[in-house]
C-alpha cells in the first residue's frame, strides 16, 4: 500500500470511492471534491493498492476547534496556516475494510499534522460507527 496526497487528476477516483462509501444523499459531489482539491489538495491523503485508489481522508485546516456543517460545503474556508486539521471523512472501499488500512491512513494524517505544527485533528463520527474509531494523539 502506498499513501500520497492528491492532485486534480485523482478527482474521478476520489468521487468513485466516495460514492461506494456513502449513500447518495450523504456523499460529496464531484463538484464539491473539485473545489476541495483546488483549495487543499495537499490535505487529501490517498491510499493505493498498486494503481487502485482504495481509501482517502480529506479535510481542511482552520483556526476553529469545532467542525461545522458549513466547512463541508465551503472549501474557501481553508486556512493553510490554521491550527487545526479538520477531517471530513475516512473513506475505505468495503473490500479493504477491517485490515488496519484506515489506521495507517489516519497515522499518516497525524504525522503530517505534527510536522506542520498543528494543535490537533478534529474528526466527526456517526454514533453507530464509534466501535471502529481509534484513539490517537497529536
């Protein structure tokens, strides 16, 4: 498995993984991902199995400590010098779940946040998914 940050060339693959992970009513659109990539492509962490995108984590940086609904829809709120790394989603296609890959991806996000001098990461999670959450420190 390899992990790297995104480019606009990854847009279709990112959109496809999102569609596989979320119901249509909850999934971010191709247009939303295009805007996100324009503002903060280096805050998309992509995991590949050879050439296949199997997972990604994305989110922008802000001085706000709380993740708000507005942040999901307005990529221009990204502040590259912000204190907090927001995480909008941890997306893993079903065939690759329960192998520890999401943990590897989150650890990569944490390492980058530390290297960038962030205070921490903020991630929201649906209550039904809390059993799969992990405790990490920055």
